[in-house]
């Protein structure tokens, strides 16, 4: 079988080619190449009268009147043309006059004209339609078929001698022009070695206008009239990449006939004989002749047979098919190659070359060793990691790359152990880490993937090495970020939770306590708003540093989120009560915090939760610590609150109240009551203070002291304050329209200053209601003025420019009231009821009130005294110089309807009586 294997391969190749038809494509390619090698000129006996682009430009858009073809016939006849063939469709009638003129011309030339017939497929795939010239034209002309067949590769090679149309056998146009007999011969191959460019072509329009040069070219010639212009589309692809027009293709076919170049394929017998000869020659010489000589014989045989075929095709109208012969030669050459090449060695060299290319291009270090663990392969990646060049390290033991035991705590590493493990692991590879040593002595962590294999020179080992020092540093950084706050470096919430769990477990064993302090910065949002978040971050870092300094190693300090921090400590380790520790932490922030060029005073509120009384686990302790912080921010800013169960109940009640207040705002349960303000000297009404009331659907009227503290510290504050200002303004305008110009005072909420532009809101209220600005009065308290003094000052100035009055409410209750009288643009102040109630009995209150009235008069401010409950107090205030007052003596807060009946009706009666 081995002896006949090459010949079996050739037979299989030939069978495969014959079954797929590939030999036909090869045969066409070889024939076309011979056309390209052999160049012939046309005889000049056939001339094409071209309907070309210049003719269309001068005559007009195609199709033309047949009277022009009649004139062309007369011109050609007069010029002495022999036979005239039209490659134009005359199968349908046109203009009768033109058809008659063309028919007359056909009669005049005496029947020497050839008109085309052709088959045309129908668009829907039905029967083929045959187009023939009109019967009147057919009677005066010779019929000819112009159809050509396009092969599967899109080229035209064959030309029919004739074709049966209906019952008649009609010759092809080239055969008629050449004067050949019509028989049933098969189609022939057009000789495309005849150059298409050598066929004479004259323009239709030149012949039509009688151009002497054009007429001279057609004298005694056979003429084909047809379209060559691109836009008419009558074009065919022919061998060797050429494209020719339909009339030129007919002329080439006619030239093939005239030059006796009607090419035909030779018999297959010659092909079979040639194949048999080459097979016998190879069977005889396969083991007797060297492979090189056999290759030379095959190449010479291929060249010889192809040269013979070219000479035969040039001399006689015969085309020898050599395709299978060449396929057999290629198959034998392949068999020689397969028989001679040592594929195992070749594949080995290919694998070695591929391995070398991959190894040298790896970014990781690649090191191979022999069975004695001496380095044999060293790639650039290994040089980049260890600093050794290949010449410095190849031949040295692998241990030269390992840190010496004792250096920087390095552990001894033995490649023998790793190699042994690699042999035991499925897949033959094991990953280990060891301390490596660079050429400069630096040690670093290395990850190595070891494997082993049997090589040509014994057992060998390989290792892919990576410097993982960066990875380890990144892992440490990720671990640090997972456990610490990125801004302050303190422990984060997760680390705090884990620390609490550990502290509580230890405390449970010792029956001791664990305290958690949750700290919040008071007013930190104002720092962010005024100075920006960058300044806020500096403050947070300064707070963290102070906490670290104050606490030391006694406790765990963490940042929870935003401006919240926490301290977890074992109470037994601190050595002082939790309350004392909390006070000490709070006092630590009495000194300002330095952040660059700025200093900030920050107060700390704290909520304290103690295990086990305030929670049995870390989550409970955190939750209760937050509740205690919330209580501290509401009641003891700057101090601490230790969690008690009552705090949770109180805050839950607050949440319930907030929910009810939100529903009350949606359902319109709030009302405004108005308390009169009078001129003390005569009791005349000068104004009213608008006071909010809540009519609860179940509880009735709820005291403002119960719900207003919740409103002022909730998200409802701005909404309710805006409603109060708008409602009071509209009520003041309604009274003004009835002729009762009463000044209405409203209390300003902190949210109205912090959330938006209050001056713009006041201006918009005055514009929409039409209220006279002097009838609106705004009362502010000291806690509003504490924050962002510059912004508040600018806003108050803009409000005063509108004509609205601003009064300082609850004067005398704050520590900086006098300084505010100087800083802020005020129109008056209200003396707090706490100084007025006991005015007659308490000399200190009398001194304070008297001094305040005197100071106000010197500053040009109006003074309104609150809490007047009897005539004696009112008279005493008048004697002190107080101008206005309010209190139960003049009237309690009442709805607008009751206010109108009480005061406006009384004024009307007084006017009527007068």
C-alpha cells in the first residue's frame, strides 16, 4: 500500500476535481492565458458603425427614428459597403412614416441587409419570447440570430453557428456576414487573441452626414451597425478582463470565421493518453530516481505539454485541454513533498520556534531549567524583573534568583520541592510564592507557576514568574480602605462594628461595660455652605486628629458618615466614668481647630450608649447611640445625653407627631390667630401678631408649644412658614381693602433664611397681594442671627428697601443681643414677656426694661412690650416711655373673624358716636 500511495493520491485528486467541475475553470484559465500570449490583428473586412456617445449627443436621445437608419442604409450603399447587418431591435412598429422610409431603403439596397432575431426571457420566468423583425422588414432582408451564451463565471467564450427559432434554423449574424453555410455544427470558441482594438469602428453620425473618411472605411467592407455607448448597456465581459460592446463581439466572431479561427476542443482521448503516460512514468521512476529528478521530470512535462498546446492553438483552430494533466502533475509534486519531508522533525522545529517567539514576547518572566535545575531559557520579562541579562544568568542554578534565608525574614525556597509538587498535581503545574532577589540585592515577593516535561535532553522544568510586590501593596491598600475612612484615616463603620463585637465579648467575660459615644458636629453644614466642601474636609480631618490625640490608645475612634464620629471603649480600661469621659471630649473642642490659615470653633454633641444596659449587641448599641445623639442635638447642643428607654419613646412620639403634622399640612388643618398690638398711651389698635394654631380633628386645638419645636426642626418648616407668611399677607391686604390698615407681624422661621432668598419671597408676596409694605412686619430671634451673619445682613437690608419693618423678638434672652442692635438694620425690638410679667414686683426687671427702652429711643427703634396682663403694668410702661404693647389685657390671640368683630366694629361704633 505504501508503494502505491502517491498514485492513489493522484487518482483521488483527479476524481475530486472531476466531480466538482474545477477542471473546467482551470481549462478556461489556461485557454484565456494563451489568448493573452498570442496576439492577432483583425482582417479589417468587418467594420462597426457605432451608435456611440458623440452620435447620441448630436442626434438626440435613443431610440432614433427609423428614417435615420434608412438614410444610413443609403449612405452605406452609396459608399460601396458589401453586406450591412443591424444589431438593433426592429420587432415592434414605430412611426409609420419612419417605418415606410426604412422599408423603402431595404428595397433600394436590394436585399443585402441583415436584421437580427433574438430570444428574450420573460420577467416572470415563463416561456422565452422570440423577437423577429417586422414581417415587412423580414421580406426585404436576411435573418440572423444575435444571442450569445454567458457562462457561469459571467464571461462570453462560445458563439453559436445558428439557432432554431420556431420551426426554422436561423444562422448567427457573424456566420451570415462571413458567408458560411448554415449547418447543425455546435458552437465554436471565439478567438479572443484577435485584438478587439484592431476592428475598424466609425461613428454613426459621421456616416450619416457623409464624412469622406468614414465612408472610405466602409467601402467594400462588411458592416455591423450597433450600440457601443455605455448608456445603452449592450456590453459583454470576455476573457482576460476585457469588456466589449455587442457589435464588437459580433465582429470578433465574424473575424474568427473569416480567419478560420473557429476554435474547438480536442478529443478527450489525447488527455487520457497523456495522463496514462505521466502515471506510468512516475510508477517506474518513483523508487529508481531521486526526488529532485522526479520534480524536474514533472515540471518539464508540464511546461512541454503547455507549450505544445499553445503552438497548436496558434497554428490550428484547436484548443488542447491540459487541465487534468496539470492537476496530476501538482498532485505528484505534493506526493513527493509528503514522501520526503520529515514531519515529526518539522513539527518539532515549528513548535520550538513558536515556543521561542511566545517566550520572548511574554510580559511575565519565563525561566526553563534542565534536570539539574540550571537555567537554560531566560526571556526579556525575566530580565525586567530580576535585572540579569541572559548571558549573566543562563547556566546558573535557579536558587540564584531566591532570597538568602535570613535576609529580611525570607524563607528558604527549594525548586526541587516545587518541581516535585508539579509532577503530582493534575495538569502538571503548581503555583507557589517565594521571596526573590534582584541583581542589586533587593528582595521582593514572586509568584511562580512551575511545570515539568520530558524533553529531548532529559526532564526539564519551566516557571512563569511574576513580581507581585505591586499587587501585594494594592491588596494592603484595598484592605486598608475597606477598614478605614479614606478622608480621616479613622476606622470606618464596618471596623467599628467588628471592634464593638470584640469589646462586648471581652466585657461579657469580665462582667464589665462597653461605652459607645456617637458624636455629631453642630453647625457643620454651614461651614460646607459658606466655605465649600474642601474647607469642610479640612475641618473633619482636624476633628479626627483632635479625637485621636484626646483618646490615644484607650479606645477605638471611627468616622461613621458625614460629620458623625464614634468612640468605642472598654469602661474598665479608661479609668473614669463615662460621663466624665464625655465631658472631657467635649471640653477638648473648646479650643478652635486650626485648618491652614483659618480657625474654626466647633461644638460637639454626643449620644452615649452603654453595654449591656443600652443594648445587647453592636447594632443595638449603634442605634441607641444615634437616638441619644438626636436627643442631644434637640435639647443639649454641645453636651452629651446618655441613652435611656424614655428617649426612644420620646423620639418615636416625635416621629408620630411629624407624620401627623405632614397630614395636617396636606388637609389644611392649620389656622392663623391674631393677637392685637396697641398704642399704650390711648389703647388704639396699631397692629396684630399672626400666630399659628393647629386644629386637630380629634384633639382639637393643639398648643403651639407642643408642635412648633418639631416643625422648626423638620422638613415641614419651610412649607409651613411660607404658608404663614402668604396667609398673613393676604389677610392684611383684605383688611386694608376694607379701610382697616392694620400692621401684621409674622415670626420668621430659620428655614426661610437658610433654604432660599427670603427678600425675593417677600417682594413676590407684596407684588401678588398688592399689600402696602409698611403693613408687613417681620420678627426675628437671636438664634436666626447666629448663622451666616453676612448673608442675613444683606437679606435684611434688601427687605427694608422694600419698606417692610424688621423687629428683634424676645430681646434680652440672648448673650449677644446688644451687639446685634449695632450690627443689623432693625426697626424695633420686642421686650420679652419674662421681663414684663413681674415688672411691678421685681426691681431688676424694671431696671432692665427701663434701660432697654432708653437704649432703643437713642437708637431710634420702636419698642413693643409683650405679656401685659393688667392696666397697672401698661401704665408703668407708659411712664417708662414704651410706645406699644401686647398681652392678654388687650386681647388674646383670636381668629380673623373674631378679631374683626372685636376691634373693627368697636372702631366703627366709636366713629359713629363721634
